[in-house]
C-alpha cells in the first residue's frame, strides 16, 4: 500500500535530516568551541546508520510510490547535503510524489491533487 510506503519514507527523510543536524552541532562544539569530542563518534555512527536506512528506504519505496528514475535520483542526491532530505520530503508531498500511482482510484494521501483528480464524475 502506497500510504505505508509514503509514511516510512517521510520518517526516514526527517530522521536523516535530524541526524545530520545533530552531527553538525556535535562537530561545531568539538571544533569551533573547543569542547571535547563527546558525542561526535556516537552522532557520526547514528547518522551513518540513518543515512543507510534512508538510501535503502528510497530504493524500496520508489516502485510502490510510482516514482520515475529522476525522482529516485533526486531523493538519493538529497541525502548528501545537510537537511536536504527534509526539503525533498516536503517537495515530494507538495507535488504528489508520495501519493503513489493509484491515488486517483483509491483517494490517495496527497494534500495537493490536480484538478483532474478531483473533477466530479458525470452522472
């Protein structure tokens, strides 16, 4: 079911963005403030695991969500710069990429459906 795939993807995307932010904060404390390395090894490992999970989830959900190759590549590339997975997730939700190919016949999960999708059925 595409709504479950969309939910799993959204959770992975936001978790990846937060793990990036945590690692960046830890690195700032270590290198800019001169604090101890404290959480950097742990935050680095957590981010690495969440990054791999995000990539795997992206590869698994692109078929159920009906993504084209271009959307998959954008999803994968968004995992490289900090916080871009969150931006990609918001874009994908806004453009209907998280609805799946059956959204028109089964109602979908999208907030932004096209006019064609909500057109009344002729009686």
